[in-house]
C-alpha cells in the first residue's frame, strides 16, 4: 500500500487511471455525459416534444462557452464535497474543491490533470481519451453517442434527460436536470455500473469573460527540480 505522503507514479492501466482521475470529481463525470446523448436511432422512442427538448438542451450547452460557478457534490455514502469551477470552451475546464481543500481537476485543452495534495498524488490522461472531450469540443452534439432513456417535462418548463452510453449501456446512466424560465443547467445524478449514485448541484452558474489562461494550467507539484 502506498504511503499517503509519497508521490505516486502514473502506472495504473488506462481504464483504471481514467476512473481514478475522475474519482472525487462528479462534476467532471456529469459534464462528460452532457455531450454524448443518443443517436437518431437511439432517440426513436422519443416523442416529437421530447426531441424538441433535447434540441433545446443542445442549443443551451452550445452557447455555454465561458462560465464560472459553484457546486455541491453528494456521494453514494452521503459524503459532501464543494468547490468552484471555470469553463472555457473549446478544451478547458477547472474544478477547484474547497472541501476537500486543495483537490484540483484541470483540463488545459490537451490533457486532464488531477492533483490531490492530501496524498501528494498527480495524474493525467490525454483529453481525447476521456468523455470530457465531447463536451469541451467546439461543437456540442446531442444527436450521437449514447441512448436517451427518458425525457421528463414539467409544467414549470423544467425538464430532465436520462441517458446512457449506447455502446456500453450497463456502465451506468446520468440524469441531467434543467431549470426553466430562464433555462439553466441545475443538477445531475450519476449512477454507476454498481448502482452507486453521485448527485451534483450547481449552486451558481454565471457567464464569465476574460478568464485568465493560468486557471487552466496545472504543473505536476510532485515533480522535483531536475527530475526526468
């Protein structure tokens, strides 16, 4: 077992590494799912009104190019995490946790990086090898990738979309909830392959401008000077 104070090298298999990189970052997982709603064939079970709602969500997400906000994440065991996020499409996001303090997940447009100061652990994988790349693409498409199981519409104008990976439907699902009038992304719930649920609520979400490039840069804090 690795000592908590020791830097950990990136030696995990690709799938495990991606899972660890997203662990403790349900916000990343939720945004990753936003960009991969089902293909036309997978949407054939939806009514015309439901498909219109999906198109409405696509337009909203496509317009969400630069934003900042805060979130509260509740894990399957009831553990609560909080933090701030910044978004600059294409390619860049930052998730800065205040609880647990110091945990960072950053996409710089090329790689997704995760640093946990409690374990002095740094990991990174290419952005293109994570589902997050779909949402951070220049063009967000909701008509290819996975299956839409359900669209729930409410009289207030709010709605929720339940989706899962079309090619790996047993890997879990995501329920994305949008508030209406004015429309905004409100929260999502991720259910994994084991049935565990993580709920992420956006306590604020506002357009942002002139976000500094430094927000989306993260060097390996565990690397010593002169170390190869």
